C-alpha cells in the first residue's frame, strides 16, 4: 500500500489540484493511504474573516477530505498570503514533522510558478523537507495545477506550468466535484476558475489533450525509481 501526502497552502487547494487522482489511487487494487497537510488559514487575506467563518472553513475542509477517503487532515496556522513573512525553516519543519508521522512515498504539492506567494513558498518548503538524501522515504513529487493561481501568473520559462504526467480521472471526477462542493464558502460562480463548472471543464479539456475523457495533469518534479 502506497502512502500519499498532499501538502497544500490553503483549504480547497487540495481538492482543486489532485482529488480526482488521489481518489483514484485510494480506490485502486491494493489501495493507497492518503493524508492532507494544510499549511495556512485561508480566507483571511481576502476579507476580514471572523472566528465563525474560519470555523466553517475548517468544517468544510474536513468534510471534503472525508468524502474521498483521506485518512487524516493535518493543519498548521501560517498566515494567509503572508508565508513570505514566516521563516522558511518554520514551514519546512512542519512539513518534516508530518512527513515523519505519515512516511509517504508520494507527495502532491504546488507548482513553483503559481501567482500565489504561499503556493510558491510551499513548493520550496516541500523540496527542502524532502531532499533526496540517503534514506529519504519520499520517492515521487508532483506539482499540481490550481485553477485561479497556476494560470494567472505571467508566462515565462520560470513560471509556466508544463504538464508531463496525466492521470485519468474519468471514474473519479464526480467525486472530486462533490468534494469541492463541500467548500461552499470558497466557491465562485462560472466563469471564475474556482467554480464547479470550470473545474469539470478543465479536466475535460486536459483529457482531450491526451485522448481521455477527464484528466488531472501535473508536472513531475522528481521520481526516484
């Protein structure tokens, strides 16, 4: 049984980026055991979020993860859209702490070129926490595509997302959409990229690129075989 860890900056990033794939891996023969680490609070930077709103977001997060069979959700409390104000080592240590508890072989995390600063720093922290030293348990790292972040940065060779791994999620796209619908307080109306319609459409377009119905695509950061 392969163990999987999703390391995401904010609540709902995990669903947007890889829930179709992770749901598939959990359900495959032999199974997978998946965990989620959410590093930041979410919400706070977009508006003044009171305690009730943050509590609601936590509830939505737990329900969404439960829906696809995530075994446990870990949360940190780093400030929303201000990871650059936190020592990188603090974030690295949190990831290392959870990594040592979970012992994952596969990690899904953000792409370095996302427009969101928290996503960029999460990517760097993951690579630091999983340096391929002798005995490192993490063998494979995938960078996710997050609607409303990955495609919103300026396009350059440093920031462009070039997928090279494609997971058929035709049988799990509905489950991903159901999980995303749990994040009612985070959803937007179409044509915003963080809408149910757009997320399904993106998977359909990505599928058509490789001759499949629905696909989640990733950039393979590292694979040690």
